[in-house]
């Protein structure tokens, strides 16, 4: 999902290309994308774009007459600036916004149809789309701490909750927590004042860093390579790669449709984290540290063939061991 840095650059480039110009037409290609009926696309045709803003992870086109078009990209939605009157792609195309100098194409590379457009009239109607997340840039240290401690969650979950914090998702939360040297599973009520201050600074620095990088990449054009996985990232999407700070292998925790990436040396004092289901299943067999994990991998690796070309340790006719498809201990009846 495009997060704050990506959305911020979309907003900047759209403001440069469309602000002050009339929206000649809004062509809706998918009936699923438009989530409101009044005002209609016809009602806003010809209205001038007064400004382009960010509303959390949403993109807001402010039109004359206090009307607003709110674009939510969700996970697979993307925007593309094309020549005026460009055709909407047949399979992934959602809508087209026609301006005098070009056309903004809205696509979604997913069959789930989560991306959306809302057209609303008045600031009161617009406020209903605001999830209420705190802006980490404008928040004071005290405001940031109060919001973080307002609910009992892991710090990763709190950062990615749009009702708590504004514009941070799975990818940049990994980068922020690595910069802050904090475990993604650290519980927010138990965090110290020093840890929270470190986290606040990491939020600002990380989001500014990536917004600047994406701004330089887009230049005077339009962002076309919007992705949550970038080679310059420290830990997100880098499972098994060396941490750029300490060189330890980046680890991950997979849960639901997401995953958390972290460096055990920099963030968890060398401990390996396990999701609840996996740790319950493996119990004492779950490796507790990188050293234990590497030792197990070394012992599990196949033995090298003798250098003198002699026979293998086991006869060639030996049958491979048989393994049950059932997990040991599961499904057995408990003794009476």
C-alpha cells in the first residue's frame, strides 16, 4: 500500500500539474470504484482544482464550490499521468481525470476492488473520511507519547493503526522501528520515555528521508515506480539479507497478510521472535537466538561427500527415513 512518502509525492506532482486548472471530465470505468452518488462526476465536471492535499493515505482534490474528490489507493491502486484523453486500461483501469494538459489514470492491479473514489460536498462531509491519526511531524513529544500509550498494542500495530497515527503502514513501520532500535513486539504501555522520544525522532527522520528520495526520483515527472519494496531499505522485504548497521541476517514474522521485518541484533538483543501459533507449535524447539538458528542449520545441512571419492556413509540401497505427515503429538488422545 502506498504510504505517507509515496502519497506525499503524488500530491506534490498533482499540485504542479493540475492545481489551478479545470477538471474537464471524470470518466469512471469501474462501477466499484465510485463509493458516493452525490455530487456525481457530472456535477464536478468543469470545476477548477483549487489545491491537492493529503488526508492520511488518501489524496484529496479540492474543487471550487467546496467540493472534494478523495482518492484512496488501498494496496494495489496507482496513479499515472498520461497524454490528454488517454484511454483507461481495460483490465485494471478504474477511472480517468481529464485536465487541459493531461489525463490522470487511476488503476488497481488487484481483483479485490478495494481502491475507491469519494466525491463529497462541504468540509463536514470530508471530515467523515478522516480516520483521525496523529500527524507525527506536527505532534509534540507529549502528544506523540500520549497517543502511543492510549491503547495497549505492540508498537508495530500502533504505528500502522490509521486511527492512532497518520500515513504509516507496514513498510515504513519496519524502517522506523529499525532506526529506533525497537522490537516490533514491544508493548506500548511499557515503553520508557526515552524509547518513545527515540521512536518519535525515527518517525520524522525516516519519513523525511524517504519523501526526499522519492521526490528526487520523480523530479519534474510523475511517480511511476511506487512500491513497498526498495533496495535501499534497511529491513523491510530484506529477509535473510545483512542488516546495513551490524551485518546480522534480517528476520521476519509472517502474520495474516503482512509480515514484520527486523534485525535481531539491533532491535531484539539477539532474540528471534515467533508468531504465537508457531511458537506454541514448536515450544522448546523454537530457536531463541541467531547463534542457535545457525547451529541448527549447520547440523541439518547434508554432509559433504568424502574427498577421496570413497563410498557414502550410508549404503546406496538404504531407504530414506519415513516421516509422518502428521505433526508429532497432535491428534493423540490424552491418557485417561
